[in-house]
C-alpha cells in the first residue's frame, strides 16, 4: 500500500512539472502527450486496475527526459 502511495505521489509530481513547461518550448508538445498517457496510467492505478510495470517505467523515464531537455533548452 505504501509503495502505491509513493508511486502515485511521484506521478503527480511529474505531471505537475510537465504541465509547467513553457508553451514556447519545443518540448511542450511532447510533454503534453506524455502527460496524457501518465494521467491515464494514474487513473488506472487509482481505480485498482492493472498497469504494465514496463510501460509505467518507460513513461516516467520519458517524462523526466523531457523535463531535463526543456530545462537545458531554457538555460542555453
């Protein structure tokens, strides 16, 4: 149960950060797509439906990669 709570908190934090990427950024469109996929995963988790661990890891990794790239773009 605690693991699920931490996982949900991580997803919510990642979603919030992806949402804050400037619309002027090249990465904003990519972030939007990943946010949509993460929101669907979060909804499944909250409703107790199964989620593929590999798909969740892929989306989380992609979300963090987009954040990293958007940050590097901002400070160039």
